[in-house]
């Protein structure tokens, strides 16, 4: 018994002692909501600790004193209406004391009105896409950690970065002290958009739009991870938000807008086969390698594209499966016509596939019906 | 009965039949059932044999699920992918959850109910003995489906035990195996529960009114009721999943007006009562053990009954607390938060009653008592972390993190599982006729207690710091606690081998024969029969005097 | 022993060891495996499914045969009778909950998800802006056109049929308790016929929906809930009809006494339950 008690005391004590270390508790709050959450949590923990110590103090007193080995005799009472009413009512009152402040925070969390900036976050298997609805550009945000750091099956692998699994190629950029509304949705399965330091978590549900908001108080980089099981690489789709000053934000937006214009594929461009294949390789590397692998040989449940019936058969079937998906193969309808045409052309002329043909964006466009 | 008597009474009224047949029936019933070899188990209609089958099955499933848990913990010992491909890791998580819930914990309680309920309420057997056999024998095929699914193309279901679409719509054939396994498990649960409810309502000994039956019977009654209510709901949910997968329906697809969230609603209308299905019987077991070793009647019997019923009712109104992050309107968020917090009141009543039962007792600390006390402390911690999650704003920070994993292993492992160990030690003398080794029992307890906390306490820290659940790999700042949890898990697993050995040695003679009443504080009816309990008991109900004497000692009969 | 109230009958009937349960488990195992394979186009699946179903039928016939034998032999005392009543009631409760899941899906899609996709909401504006929700005609943005089922045609006739069958069944029950065996048999026979008629009409309705109205399982939330609810209900009518036919067969053989006929009552309870489900269905699926 004694061992257990001191163990519990130690655990309790250490949890308070380490309260400032963010390995033990919440990450430092960057928004009002996150601070509210931490406050409620501390308040609840305090009440709970008091109840726990009181209730189990009584129990351990009984365990030490009312035992047969000390010759204690049982007193066979087994009812006491007043006590029973009290220990029903008092907890109920305590609960009200907990629920009241929490209810206020619920209302604040849900109030997404009057946001200055609206960003749509779309979950994909397995990365995030962001649309800056007010500024008209969008980009994808993917894990930057290389596979060579992740896969340690045969060797310890490369040394892991400090931001292992938490770094993306293109973070979301938002201005400081601005109410930002995040709309979440998904292209395939349910994901969840999370930034712990902002006290924000919102599931991204395919076919529906949900929203949440935050107003970051400090510049800096804040990180979260997808938190709804979304398949194979659920652990590998971080969310990174970079909070910058208003001016920096403006610069960034205009640069983005210009780049978007430049990068947009001209729908009327006449693509040559080689151009398409070169473009397709990029699309492949950023979307398809996770499953079908760089050599197109697949692995596990993911079929090889090298020599596959579809990738060497009629192009229609190939376009169809990429557009609509099948079982664990996601639908890639979210890519542009050009991207799809390119990646298909690439697949049909790589990994030892020599179809010789290629697919033009307009064919894809037609296939979308 | 011979053909002549049969022919004599083709259409007699029931009352007369009872007179006419009593004697040759008694003869009949006493002797069938004593079959030898495999038939005894495969064709079993005896509640004790079926109970034994359930208990062994559930322990085997516990080992299987436990090995999967060790697979999870091994991968999570360090960041990076060491052993499994991520998709296999997800299969491990999913099967671990499904097997532990449906294969280990639930059948263990049904097995206990089978073994003990007829003994405790003075019934000759379960109400529907043949159906009882079917309830059990549907479990091995279901387990087989789950295990076979590991080897089909695409592997086993990997969408988590909650099977949320669209992920589970995407999955391969393994998901269909899981769906059908759940159908079989559901049928089994419904039949088992109908048996339990009917036995309790219809077959109690004379003098044992509902408000005088052992608390374990009460908790099983409410549990069985919950299960009959929600197992069909789960069956409906997975059926919709199946048709969405293969027959083009749009229940969970926005393109046809459906909604993935619909599945979550239906699942949790099943799922939350389900967690109480795993908790209430544990409450019942603890309510039997504590009075026995405190040598005092259970404090506040009637309020305990009310509390169990209140939990039974409230558990249908809180499902939304699993869905705080899906984007409910504020009103729903508040409603589910308040209702969930309310459950702390009846649960608190139970905790306080248990402590009052120990207060001024004459306690001894045999292994069952240790597990009951361990249960009490750790379940309460799990309940408190549940309460933290119940606060919707805080859940926004903690949902789908390891905090939740910590919460539910406190209530499931230190709750349901510890109570099962307590029950096993408590009734082993009655089952086997021998005493188990108290020393090794205590070692099992302390080892489990310490290893359990090493495994699962750090998970709260991980969750607070933001580590998502269901990931095979994690950022570096989570390493320390994960390594700790993994070490703890292997230690905890090792302790369970001690339990297995102790049980087997008890069956083989233990530390000596057990008396009919091994615990001097036990006053329920099972202690009135010999140890080991004969194959047939209470063929004639216990006489009222015996029943009343026992009730008086339990503080349930006055004057 | 306390025979007066019967509840403390000293010798509760406990059946002998039986092979039927394990046969049933094998049957369901084969069916599950078979169905899983068949749905994923694995060749042997269909045959495994059929074999499992055949074993299941064998089990049902054998098991219920045993039960009927025991009942006829007078093995079931009053207390067993009470158990059977409790058992059947709780079974029907579980069935109610099964249907509740599908009704829940119907209400949820109608009241929550279809309007959200179809009217003002961020979901509508950003993702499905070209779609206008109308229940039942267009329940999803990506659903082929179909016509919804009209309530006051065949469905209304079917409602009348089921209601009548409930009455004829009760009439048969009166015959049984008052010793008029002819009335029992006639009532049962009519009920069974009405059950068959209902099923025939439903088959016609389904055929019409599938071939002429473009209404099928893929017709959005409406089609899904429509076919799943009416389909499961139809399956229950089928089972009920088979139960009642069995009871008719037993009645013809001279089974059942005025006091002791729980088999009949159980089938009747089941039938009334199926009847009530239909009424709710008629209101919420066809009419409103
Ligand atoms: C045996 C199983 C069991 C039990 C009993 C409970 C009990 C409770 N659970 Fe738990 N829960 C699970 C099993 C269980 N849970 C599982 C498996 C999951 C995860 C599922 C998944 O996603 O995979 C889960 C998840 C879960 C969530 C969702 C978390 C998330 O995913 O975001 C929430 C949120 O509200 C919650 C709350 C509660 C509460 C409030 C209780 C209460 O019943 C607890 C009540 C008890 C006490 C409070 C302690 C004793 C009381 C006193 C001593 C009285 C005095 C106290 C006060 C006045 C404060 N649980
Ligand atoms: C109902 C009961 C139950 C029980 C008893 C357990 C028991 C354990 N659980 Fe689990 N768990 C769940 C129910 C349960 N769990 C559920 C519902 C989930 C959610 C699933 C989901 O997300 O979908 C989950 C998820 C879950 C996770 C999260 C996985 C993830 O998110 O990816 C983890 C991680 O550590 C875990 C660990 C453990 C451990 C270490 C044990 C241990 O207690 C197990 C101990 C037992 C043994 C180890 C076996 C016995 C010993 C041997 C066979 C001998 C061999 C051993 C050695 C040589 C050491 N469980
Ligand atoms: Cu995306 Cu998990
Ligand atoms: Cu819950």
C-alpha cells in the first residue's frame, strides 16, 4: 500500500512540478481560446485533485485502521440517507462549477463571425491543400521529412531532424492579430485540422464544409498533425502555420498571386509528349510515389504500375481509375486536367511501360463529362 | 421420459403437467449433460460448462489482443518505422481494439454471468440452455473471421475499431470480414443477453425479490438490457457500411445526400452504452468482493441500484461527446457536455458507497480484494480523465490524442480487466474446488498495478502535449514517454503469464482443496453449494430459509 | 415447490446437449465467409454462401423440430412458458432497435444532411452550389434522376392487407382460446395468404421501381433508406409468413391447447410487430 501511495503522490507532484514543460502539458497558448482551455483544464485538475485526495484519503485511512490484523471489528451499518443525499448533491454542484466556465468557452469557440481572412483547408490522402478564398490562390502543403529518415526497417536510417514529421514544404501563412476563419473539407476521407497552440481542432469531412477560427497573438511557426485516422500515411500529414506581421503577409500574398498566375497551365497550350512526361514525373513524385513507389513497382496492397494491365491497356480505363479512384486508390479529380494528363502520360511511358501514346488535357476534360 | 408418458399428455394444461412429470424429469435432467470428450463442450447446455468455455475463450482473445498491443508498443518504442508498414500498424490497432472489446472483455463478463448468475440467484441453469450454447459458439467463428482477414488481399480492417467511413468504404476485403464478424458477435451478444435478462427476471429463488438479489445480478441485468438495445444498432450501422461498399447506397456519401457523420452518430449511439456494457459488470463484481472482504454488508444497496439504472439511462444521451470535433452547433456541444458530466453523479455514488462499505470494516487483503481496491483507485482516475474530456472545449484540445487512449485504458484495463482478475480469484475456489496460490496472486496484482501505471499514465502527458493516436511514428519530443509506455506494456504482459500459470496450477490442485465457503464474508447463494460446484446445482430451488438467512447477512432482509 | 403460482416450479426444463447450435454456427460462418468472398468477386464465395444457407435451413428445421417435440411432450412447465414470453419480448425489442437505426438514418439525411447540401450553407455554396435539394426527387448532387414511390397506390393496398392480416390473426387466436379449431385454421390460412399477397405486391412494386422509375439502391439517400427499410421489412414479412405457415401446419396436426400455445402466440407477436413497423414505414417512407 505504502508503495502505491507514495507513487501516486510522486506522480501528482511531478505533474505539477513539470507544468511549465510542454512535454507534460499543453503547448504554450497563442490565442485567447487556447489560454481559456488551459485555464479550465487547470481549474478542473485542481478540483479533481482535491476530490481524489479527500475521497481516497478516507479510503486509505479505513484500509490502514479497519483491518482484521489490527483486531478491528466490523460494524454492520449499511445505510445513511443523509450522507447518501449529500454525496449525490455535492458532486452535482461541483459539476455545475465546472460546466459554467466551460460553457462560455464553447460559445466563444463556435463564434466564427467577423473573420478578416478566410482560408479553406482541404484534406487529401495525405497532405493538405489551402485555398486563400479572399486572394484567389491556392497551394498544397506536404510533409518535408524525407522517407530516408522515416524508414528504419533495415538500418537506423538517416538522423532525424529536430522538426521530424512536423515540417512541410509550404506552410500556411497568416497575419498576426487577425481573426482567421478556417473552413475544412476533404477530398477523400475524414482528416482533422489541428493546431494545439491555437486551441483549434476541426475535422475535415468530405462533401461538407465545417469551420473554426483563431487569432494568433505572436509571430512564429506553429505546428500540428492530422488527427483523424485517414489511412496509411495518417501520421505523415502535418499542419504548419506561420504567423507573420501584417506587412510581411501582404508581400507574401502578392508574391503568391503573381506566382500563381505564372504557374497556371495555359489551358490552350499545345503540349508535346516529352513536355507532358516531364511534367507528369513531377506530379507522380508529389502524389503517387507514396503508394506506387518511385520505381512503379508498388508494394503490399498497392499494385505495381509497371506492366499493369491498366497502365498498358486502353487510356480510357487509365484516366477513369485516376479520376474516380477505386477501393484504396483515391480519386484524383482534385488535380487539374493538365496534371492528370501529364501523370498518365508519364505512367504509360515509364517503369518499362512502352505504350508510346500519351494523353492530352482536353481528353481528360472530356472524360470528366 | 418414456414414450408412454409422452403419449399420455399431448395436450394437457401446464399445471397438471408439472404434477405429472416432476419425478422422471428430475431424473432426466440430472443425467444428461454429463457427456464425455469433445461433445461435452461442443454440445454443451450446462451453464457452468458454457461459462467455462466463455472464460477460456476470452482469455485466449486477451492474449491475442495483447500480443497485438505489444506489436503497437514495439513500433512506438522509438520514432521512425522499425517493424511494420504503416498500413499493418493500422490493422494492429484496429484488431487490437475490436478483439479486446468484443473478444476479451465482453465474453468474459458473459462467461461470469453464465457461471455465477444461476448459482447466485438459485436457478438450475440459464433460461435457454441450448441458445446459450449458440451464443458461445458464434464467438469462435467471429474471431476466426477477424484473424483470417489478416491474410486476405489488402489485409485486415485498418480503419480503427470505430470503422469510420469513408476510410472503411475505401478498404479492401478485410473490412467485409470485420463487418460480418461484427454481425456474428452482435447475434451472439443479443442471444446471450436475452438469456441473462430472462434468467434474472424469471428464475430467482423464492424470497429473492428484485431488490434483494446480489448487486452483480443487477449490473448484469442492466448490462444485458443495454446490449439488447444497442447491438442491433451497431448491426444496422455496419450493414449500411456494407451496402455503401458494395451495393451503391449513399448513406455515408455526400454525393447522394448522405453524410459520413451519420455513421458516427449511429456508431456512438451504440458505442457509448457499449463502454458501460464493459463497466457495469465490473461494478457488480466489485460490489460482491468488497463486502466479502470488509465483512460488512454493501453500503447503500438501493442507491447502488438506482445509480446503475441511472447510468443505464444516461448512457443513451451522451454519445455526442465522442464527436465534439466534427463541428456540431454550439447547442449540441453544450447538451452533450452537460449530459456527460451528469454521469459522474451516479458513478460517484457508487464510488462513495464502496468506500463506505470498507469504512469500519474488518478488512483482509486477499488477491480479489487487492484487485477490487486497485480497480477503485484507477477506475476513478479514468473517470476523472473522462470528465476532463467531457468538457467540450478541453476535448477540442485532447480529442484523438493519447490522452483519450490513456483515459480509456484506465477504465478498461484497470477497470474492466482488473475486476475480471478479481472475479477470477474470488470464484476460482468455487470453480475448481482448490485454492489458488495467494503469494503468486499478490505478485500478479502488484506487478500489474505498477506496470499498468508505467504503461498508461505517461499517455496523458503525451496527449496533453498533442500526440495524435493511431500513428505508427511520432515527432521527437514524444520519445521519452513512448519508450516508457512500451517498456511498461511488456512488463504488464509478462505479469499476465503469472496469472495463467496460477490458474492452471489451481485447476491441478492448487495449494489444497477449497471449502464450500472459502471467504468467511461471502453470504450470497453460490457459497451454499459445494466446491467445486457440482455439475448440476439448485435443481430444486434453495429453500426460503436459506435464502433469507443469506439476505439478512447481506443487510437486505430486516427483522 | 410452489405450483399455484407456477413460478417456482421445482424442475425447470433444461434441454439435453444438442448439436443444433454448433451446426448453426458453422452455417453462419460459411455464410459470412461466402458473402465476403462473393462481394469481392472471389469465385467460390457464392457456393459457400449457398451451402451455408442450406445448413442454416437444416439447423432451423431440426432445432425447431426439437422444440416442437418438447412442447408436445409437455416438457415446458409454466415457468418455462414465462421464460419464453420474456425471451420473445426482448427479441422483438432488439428488432425494434435494428429498425430504429435505419429510421434514424432516414430522419438524419432528410432533416440534416440533404438540406445542408442543398440550401444555404457553406457546404452548399462552396461545394454543391449547382444542386438544389428536393426530397425525395433529388437527394444528391451526383444521383441519376428517378421518380419517388407514390404512397396511395400499391403501398396503400399493402397497408390494408397487413392491417387485415393482423385482424384475421387475432380472430384465429380467439378461435384457439375458445376451442373453435376450425376458426383457428381458417384464420391462420387467410393470414398466411395475405402475407403472401403482400410479398407479391412488394415484388411488383420493386420491379416497377427498378425498371421504370429509375429508383434503385443508388438513388441517393432516398433510394438507400427506401430500399433498406422496405427490404428489411419485407424480409421480416417473409419470416413471419413462414412462422405462421408452420403454425398452420401444427394446427392442422392438432397441436396447441387452449392454455398452452406459446408457439402460436410468439408468431402472432412477431406478426403484429412487423405490422406496426409497416405503419410507421408507410407514414414516413411513402407518405410524408
Ligand atoms: C469502461 C469504459 C468506459 C467508461 C466507464 C468511461 C467513462 C467515462 N468516459 Fe469514456 N471512453 C471510453 C470508455 C469508457 N469511458 C472509450 C473506450 C473511449 C474512446 C473510444 C474511442 O474513441 O476509441 C472513451 C472516450 C471518451 C470521450 C471522448 C474523448 C474523445 O475521443 O475526444 C469522453 C468525452 O467526454 C469520455 C468521457 C467519459 C466520462 C465523463 C465517463 C464517466 O462515466 C466517468 C465517471 C466517473 C467519475 C467522474 C469518477 C468517480 C466519481 C467520483 C469520485 C465522484 C465525484 C466526482 C466529481 C464531482 C467530479 N470518454
Ligand atoms: C477493452 C480492452 C482493452 C484492453 C484490455 C487493452 C489492453 C492494452 N492496450 Fe489497448 N485499446 C483498446 C482496448 C483495450 N486495450 C481500444 C478499444 C483501443 C482503440 C483502438 C482504435 O484506436 O481503434 C486501444 C488502443 C490501444 C493503443 C493505441 C493504438 C493507436 O492509437 O495506434 C495502445 C498503444 O499503446 C494500446 C495499448 C494497450 C496495451 C499495452 C494493453 C495491455 O493491457 C495488454 C496486455 C496484454 C498482453 C501483453 C498479452 C498477455 C501476455 C502474453 C501473451 C505473453 C507474451 C508477453 C510478453 C513476453 C511480454 N491500446
Ligand atoms: Cu489525414 Cu489523418
Ligand atoms: Cu462515451
